[in-house]
């Protein structure tokens, strides 16, 4: 297991649509450099920094920087359209990414499980041939039993789960349920800590992010449970849900502090597992 950061570790630095944007948004090169500064081995570049929008020279520059820094790039995207996944398979091959992490839904496409299975059956033989695994993220729409059914029906040795520790609250399932069900299928892990608090009105609850190790997620338990049920050598990728501050500059500074603190904590646990 290696520790990494993601483009969703630095969502405010990169820019969130509909919110104030940074004066100088972080790009993929900046994210790789930040990983080097934090001394982590992996960078997962997801759909908020879409790699398919980079031209050949930009992709080459990214590859060169990652190679110089000895950083492994993991590729991520949204949507299960076979042509789109085929493009990301090409990018994954270029960067020697072991996986393509995918969120099933896009802004305007919310396929049914049957539609997802149909699309995956088209493209998975190409993933098998390339030796790259398609990692389906538990986002927030499908429950764990639906995700397992999708994997079963897709019937491929090159598909698995990118397990996010918080997303499935949106489907009414907490980490204990998600880990117990999905641990055997994990090929990638998003470590995202959280707290649940009463709304100030007392009418409902709010789920908010915290630095790793500061919230309700039992991170040592998480690692132990998945390792107990799964022998795949997956990477642990830090993601953050950093609540915004009054200004974008303050949000960026907070996010960077949280990332540094989280990485320092996670390094102690991963060192114990190695």
C-alpha cells in the first residue's frame, strides 16, 4: 500500500464550479509537485482536472515531471460511455496507471445498473488486454448490493471498487456497512474523514470533512478490515471535504494545512502496515 493525494485533496486550490475561483488555479503539474513536496508516491488525477482535455505536449510534460519525481499517476474520470473510457484507457497506458477510477454518473447522465453493465461489457475486454483495472467508485446513488451486482454481471477480472469512506452516506450506508460489503472488491481506497453534527436548528444532521485522523472515521480499523478481506496491493488516496472559509484564499490555505496534517498522520499508519 502506498499513500497518495488526489485532485480532490485540493478541490479549492483547483477551483470548484459555482464558487469563487483561485487567482492561479492548481493544475496537474502543480498537483504532482505538491505530492513531491509532501513526499507521497501517488497522485490520482480525477474528473476535476480532466486529463482528456490536455493536448499531447501537456500530457508529455506531466509524464516527464511525474517520472522525474518518481510519482505514480492514477487516472480518473466520470461516465461509462465506452468511447470515453477507451480514451482514458489510452491515457492510463501512457502513464502506466494500474487503474482507471470512474464515477458512473456525469452531470447529465445517470445510467441504470443495466445500462452500466452493458457499457462495461463492451469496454472491459480492452482493459483486460491492457492489464489495467477499471475501479468503480461508490459515489452516492447505488447501494453496495447494486455495486456488487454490477461487478458480478460485468464478469471480468479487471474490474473492482474504488472505495470512498464517506460517499455512501448519500445512499444511506455508513463506513461499517460499506467496508464489510465492498472490502473484498477494493482495488483503490479514498481515505476521507468526517464528522456528523446536528444542524444548528436541531432539525437534521450535517456531514462535514475533517483532516484524516481528526474525525469519526476509525482509520486504523479501516486499513485492518480491508487488508483482512483483500490481498490486492491497492493505494490509499487522501481526499478532503474541506469546509470553505470567508474567502477563497483562506479556503485554499485551510485546505493545504489539512492536507499536510492528514498526510503526516496517514504516513504513520501506512508505515506500520509495511
